[in-house]
C-alpha cells in the first residue's frame, strides 16, 4: 500500500466510494488473517446509514479477492469484483436482498 495510511484511496474502486458518501474508517490490525495474502490488509468503510464495506486491499493498494457489504446486520453480501462492490455501495438502503443478488458477482454470505 502506498503509504500505509490510506494512499490507496485514490485507486479504483476506493476513490468512487467517497463520491458515493462512504468514508474510510481504518485498517484491521496488521496480522494476516487466514486466507488473505501476505501484504493484504482489511479496510473498513462506512456510510451515513451505518452500512459497512470491508475490502481486502493488496500491498499495491488494489482490491484483492473480495469485499463484504453489511446493511443493518440482516444483509451480508460478498462482491467478487470492484464493479460489483461499487454497485452494492450505490444500492439504496431499502434494497431487498434478492435485488442485490441480481448484481453480477454478488453472493450472499453464508456466515
């Protein structure tokens, strides 16, 4: 990651998130979670409706693997591409889970 403090925010899709009203909150602790590549950190974003998105960000400041979207604790979706993540971020708060699942590259979390 460029500076370890958020230099990645200029990269796609993160720059677009800010235009949609999402804010970068923090990185997860630097330890490498299971299943995440070395040099990858988890970045947490939040919007004014308290929806959250968590991205795996590689050492080059790009989305790695997937992003997780959560709205109201009831809806947790996984986006496997930057485009799918942005479509989730742009979705209305009232979007039905079935409508979100129609987005190509989005699946429901099985947590």
